[in-house]
């Protein structure tokens, strides 16, 4: 399955909807979107990965790159993910300590509201 | 005994083909369904790393993948021709205590192998000046499944 990307803003949070496979072929599109959002002043990003079928280290690198960019503006990049096969990759690489990972968009929005 | 061999040019689009092929053969070899996601990801990681290395060093050279069904194991060997500068590194104990502080290239290469080590039941990495060879295997049904 190819990669589908969409995004919308809710208050100060920009929600990025990702669907399909994030790999060495498709990850550059996600990288471009994250860079574009940050360049346009969106520094609080929430990436919804509930419809992601496949994620590899290239995708992880893009997410880490996005996190570095938003942190340079005191921003945040957090994830919504409950799929065990995706979470396992974050655990193997130790990235569960780096990203805030939530079970739903609502839960992430609530946490973001508390942190504001 | 090698049952399937595939060579492909160093294009990111071919990585998906390689991992689909590996998953299909793993299933046919009798690898448990619960392990197929791990096979798919580990093979994809090895092929992605090889594609990135070839694009830097030798974009015209093909990457080779061998998928073997031998002695109740499903074995995959990914071989590239890009000189590896990572000789002597201990790939079995990669840690990422500061992923945000690492250089992107180091991060990507290290992440890929760390993911393979974390996923495959048995992994060996052989870096050399002639290229890197990654061998990984998983338990499979003895003799594999019927090809029907």
C-alpha cells in the first residue's frame, strides 16, 4: 500500500494523518510534509499512525528529524499508535523514551492541553 | 541450499518487492504467521541499508538477496557491494541513548541494524571493504510446506 498523508490544525496542534507504508521509498514524502509544516510555523505536531501498515528505520529517522526541528522552536512532535508491530520498533530502538506515544488523538490532545 | 535468489538495482522502490517476496517465501517455508511481520521488517531493513549504501558508493551495482530453506530454518542473506566503514563494530549491542544527538547517517544505519538484531531470531553481520553481508534466520517447519 502506498503512503497517504493529510493534516489539519486544532487550536495550536497540527494533526498529521498517515496511512499506508513508511519505508525508504515513501519516507521522503513524510519528511517533506514535516519540514513544510515547521517552515510554516507549525511547531506542535501530532502524528497519527493508527493506519500505518509498515514502518522501518527510514521512517523512524524522519520522525526523529521532525522532532529535532520542532524542538529547535520549543515545539513538540508526539505520536498516536496502539499497533504492537509498530510499537515494537520504537521499543527496540529506545525511541519510546524520546517520543510521547498516546493511545488516541483525544488522549494526546488532552495531554497537549495540560502542557500548554 | 538456496531456494530463491534475487538481484535488484539500488532503487528504493525495489525494497518493497524484496520484502514481499521474502514474506511470501517465509510463509511457504512454514515460518509461523506471528513471525512474518518480523521477517518482512528485518528483510526490508537489510535491503534499505544496502540500497542507501549502493546509492552512495556504487549505484550501478545490483544488490543480492538469497532466501534459503535448510534444516528447519528460513535463512535470508542480503549482500551488497558498497565498502563498509563499520568493520569491527559490535552490532549485537547497539544502543541509542541519545538518538537526537546522533548524526542522521549514523542514526539511519545504526537504527536499521539495531532493528534487525531486535527482530531476527539469529543474525550475523559481516562488514568488509567489498561490501556487507547480513545473514538472518528464523525457525521454520521442517521440510517447509507444500507448494500447493
